[in-house]
C-alpha cells in the first residue's frame, strides 16, 4: 500500500527506519528486530541506501523481506550518489520488480565525507531531480527529506525552504524531517512550509538517544542541535550508559507526547537497528494515547512538567 494513502486513513502513524547490514547473519538479526516491533503495528518501515549504492542489493533484499515475510509495508531509500541515470533506472527497475510501492528519494551525502557533493558523471545533482525521474517514469509513492534546522549545506532558511518546495513540485507526496530535539523548531518549519504552499504531510523524525558520544557525532554531521539543558544532562551522565539511555527514552517519549498532542500526523523513528528504546517510547505512547483531545491536553501539561523536572534535576549534579 502506498504511504500517502496510509497517512490519509490512519492517524497517527508510527514508522521505523533501519539500515541494511553487510552480512546474512546481520540481515537475520535485523528481521528479528523488525519482528519484535511488529506488534506495535508500524504504518511502514524504511531501509536506507549505503553510500555509493554500496548496500543496494541488501536494501532491496531487506525491504522485500519485511513486506513479504512480515507483512509490514516497506519503503526503500535511493540516493543520487555513485550512479548515472541508467544505473538509477536499473535500481528503480529492481525495486519495482520486488513489489515495493514506496521510495524515499534523496541526494545522499558526499562520498567519503568530502563535504562537497559532486554529481556522478551522467548522474543527478539534486533529490528533486531524482524525484522528477521517478514520478515521470514509475508508479512509486515518493517521499523526501526536509530540515527543521536547515540542511547543513544551506546558506539560509529561505533557500532551504525553496528546496523543499521543489521536492514537492517534483512529486514528493510526503516529507520526513531530519532528527531534532526542540519541537518548536519543527512547528516553526511546518508553519513556514504551509505559508510557502507546501501541503503534503511533514512527518517529524525522532531519534531516541541511546549513547552520548554517538548522538554528538550524528548531530555534528547533520547540523541538528541539542538544546543546552539536554546537552548538560547528557554530559553529567556520559559515564553512565544506562542513565543516558533512560534519559534518551524519557526525553523522546515526552517529545512525542507534545508532538502528538499538537496534531502531528505521524512520527518516524530512527532506530539505529535496535528495538528496545523505540519499543519503549511507542509502547508508552500507545498506552497514553496523547493524540486523543481530552488525553492530549492532560498529558501535554504533564509532559511539560516532567520534562522541566528532568532537566532541572541536572543543575545540582553539574555544579
């Protein structure tokens, strides 16, 4: 089933993102992880695409297995990196033949972390170019990425927003945000996007923090920021992995309560191929159901108080 149809008929939706392992044993473990999450009834699962197409076969294999063997709707990622148009068409043909209906079209990161993206000879330069190719010649439901705090290469917010507009004009049926930890940045971006004429669903992307050093690396690479008080909370717990994990799950849960109580259509979780943190967050949300109006107001007030208390508690520890 196409994701744009799922988003119309099911609210809210929860979805999970994974990356394809390099080995058969890793694939088997990943399928087991998805199976653990299946009782949460994800709307869809997405599978990333390695740099330069390095995991192309695994991406298609895992995406197909999730849909065929687990009965969970799946979305394959595809980037412009390391392929000309003929090569991209070859991948698209494989994905279509595998019975996959959904595709997340991305430009991709510069190879080798060079910092500057240079199109492959005969290839494409922008995600919107890839979207235009896909929507013109294939029958996928295409999604794209957007950035509440701007893409790391963007010079200003207006230019960044124009790129999002171009993606929608090129066929994107929904957008998924880069990870963020300040909900006001998400809502501010959505407001600006709506004023600019973007009407498609904008799905917030949430990453429960499971490691202090790991999240520092991720945010430095993608340009996302960590609010000062959360950063201090992580700093004072950095030698206590379990405490960092507990804080990460609690913060993500409260973040999602706020998002759902304020009407987001869906939440996409960056799982890092692990189930416990995401399962804990989504299980709590399903129990609390903050998207229901009466519950939402109650839980929103409670979430704000709990978050304030959790972050305030670090002040004594950091003095």
